[in-house]
């Protein structure tokens, strides 16, 4: 007996597009940053809004220009993310901002980094359709992050920040979808 099964394209770009689709929406993020040397802990509450960007969208075209792509429509998909954060420490004020992420192949392009306003890139992988790993390097620091979708209303994130091959900070996040 012969079965004709549909062809499924499971390229990394298709997987990341689906991951972004599942991440789209509004999120409440509660996180803690642990400074390993001093033992200091900082708590942050943020609201995030994530919007899917299709290939050729104005935001992705601008991002491609920032990264000096010859083809300004070369980014396959991406997300536009806005945030508003409140820190538990009275020494830090409320922060808000936005960033654009776009992908081509296994590279994630950003219009800004975690600790810089300059464009950066990260290598990403998807060990499964609910988990994304990122590795970003700039300014002598390495940022390794895992984002994991838990059902349709939760996700976890963990970031490990290293400098000179020494881990200096860990960020742990629980994010809940709202609205």
C-alpha cells in the first residue's frame, strides 16, 4: 500500500516564523536578575507587546538597511517588541522602549542590543518548536538566552551574561499572556 504524505518544509526560518507567531501578543513579565559576584538581586516587572513582522514590512526593510543588506527585503520575518519596565530598586527609574528583530538563515538581526543602542546579531537555534536559544556577543560580553513557550499563555526565559569567560549575571523570567 502506498501513502502520499504531504511535503513539510521544516527549515529553521519556517520554525522561527512559527515561534514568532506563537509569541505574538501582550505579555506581563516578572523577572529577577542575580549578580553572581555580589549576590545582589533585582526584581523587574514589565509589560511587553510583540507584533509579528512579515517579509518586506517597513520595519524589516529599515533593519536590513541598518545591517547593510544589499537586498532590503532579505529578512524573512521578525517581530516588533515594545516594553515598559519597572524596577524594584528605587535607584532605577521606569524604562520603556522598542526593538525590531528580523531573521535570515540562523541569524537574528536586531536594531539594538541588551546593553547597546547599536545594531547587533545573534545566532539562534530551535531545539524544538517551543524553545529558542540565542547567543549574542558584543563589547566583550556574551549573552546566552533561552525562551521557552509553555502552553499558549506562558513562557519562561533565562539569560546568562558572561564577560571574559566568567558568568557575571543570570536573569530569570516568567511571562504571562494577557488581553
